């Protein structure tokens, strides 16, 4: 390491300088530095040693020609750097983590140790000694761990809702069945066949409700485990197939469906994508309310270069407070509505599996709802979520 009186790197022969730094870089994974404070308050790297080129991608002379530390600092970390400088000017040591932009354009995280060089006579900062360590790999591991923790927390919360709702929703029809079995027995003994038929009808409805819930839960559990080979698919064909599957409800409620012209091809699991559209169309038809001319539109718009597919209706709409909730497992904004609240959760899981996003747009109750989603580009892997 040089003293302040030693020659600067630029005064050495180029070959000798490069060889020195190459040898030092082989044994040091970080780089150390000495910075002087010029009379005008600007910083000047007096010297650097260690893995400087490996971390920055620049030779020393290139780095200084670029403008030094501040020029390579990530713009979003300049406020943090300014706070660190204020601490150093107060004769305080600094340990900080910021991003630096390499010569290649790659952004890397570094940890910086800064030690103030203080002039007791002038009572001011005159230089900084320190070290820089590349912590990019550690930051990646931390980010992956945090993402995993968030995912596990979400899964646990979903599991809690799952356990509670399944218990509640399965208990309800079982109570109904048990209650009406006693009524059947009483009515049979009394010879009241009409009441027996009514009691059996209630039991049948309860059994159907249980069967529907169990089927939906089984379907939800299959997402992420059963993956059909992805392929190029005409989105218009998927939409028409989904409309045909929901034709009964559409006729029953007098809903007209318009599929836009010129829809592009998409990449994905055919059965699952039809399932997404089928659920969205069925859901839209279900919540038309008293709309005299119920309509559903299936289309696509370009949004900042991204293809956004949508299913739009002119039904009851959704309050802005509940737009994020609707994709949760067993979330039902109207507890008296049919269904178990699994449909939109299933849609989100399929879209996630296709590396896309799904969200709701609505101007509020009475103004209709648009459910939008994106999908992975062609040849992207369709994997379990």
C-alpha cells in the first residue's frame, strides 16, 4: 500500500502498473482506496489497490476519466451517498451498501467502509480511506430468501383461510343433510309424501353443494402439478371455445358476447387458458345484476408494448376497495351469491403459471368490470406456480 508521498498510479510505467494491480487482484477480493478532498470540496481518488478492475470493469485511468465514484454510482443511491458524506464530514466512520454501474452496464451491489482522515488543526475532513467489497451474490441470495419468505407467508395465510372455509362450507351442507334426514323420517312416518320429496330435494341440493366445492378444490390443487405441453394458440379460438362452454348461462341470462377481431396468437397450456376465459365469462354473466342489455366483450389492447387481454362486462361492477381481494381463495364479495369463491383464485394461479399478471379495472358499483391479464411470450416455459 502506498504512502501519500508515493507516486500516483499514473506516474508509473503502464506495463508495471497493470502488472502490479493484476498481482494484487489475484490475492484480494475487495479493493481499497484513498481519496483526497480538493480545496473546492470535490473528491479525488489518490490511489486504489486490489480487485478494482474486477469490481468496476474500468482501468484506473478510465475510471478517473469517467468522473470517478460519483459518475459510476447508481442514480437511485446518490441520496444515500450524500448522507454518508455528511457523516464523514462530521468525522464519523461509515459502512454503507450501494449500487455501482460497471463499464459493461451491469449493476452490482457493493459494501463500502469509509474512514475519515481528519485535520485537527483545520477541524475538517481532508480525505477518506476505505474499502469496497462486491456483495452482489449475497444480495441476490437475500432477495431470493425474502421472496421465499413472502411466498411462504402468503401460502400459510391461504392455508389458514382454506382450512377455515372448507370446514365451514362442508359443515353447512352436512348439518342440512342431518337435519332433513330427521324430517324425512318424521314425514315418512306421517305419510306426507309431498314433504318427503321437498326434504329429499333439500338434501340433494346440499350434496350438490358439497360435490361442487370438492370438485373446485380438486381442480385448484391440480394447478401447478398438471401441466400440458405449451403451444402456439389462436386467442380468438380459445375465446370461442370458452363461450361455447358457458352458452347455457349466457342464454339463460340473455347475455351477448362480442369477441374482438384480429386477436393475436398466444403461447401456453390450451386447457388452462380456456379455463381462464370460461371462468371469467361465467363470472361476468353471473354478476350482471338488473342490467337490461347485458354484454361481455373479449379483446386485447397494447399497453406500453405489452399485450393485455381482457374480459369486460357492463354488470354490477366492483368497489375499488375490493379489487385486490377478489383473487384470494374463497373470497366472495357477495356471501349470498352462488359459487364458492374459488374461480378467480384459480384464474390467478393459472395466469401466474404462465408468468403473467391479472388485475381488475372498475369504476365502481354499477359501472361494469374489466378483468385484464397478460401471458408469457412465445417459447417461455410454462411451469408450476
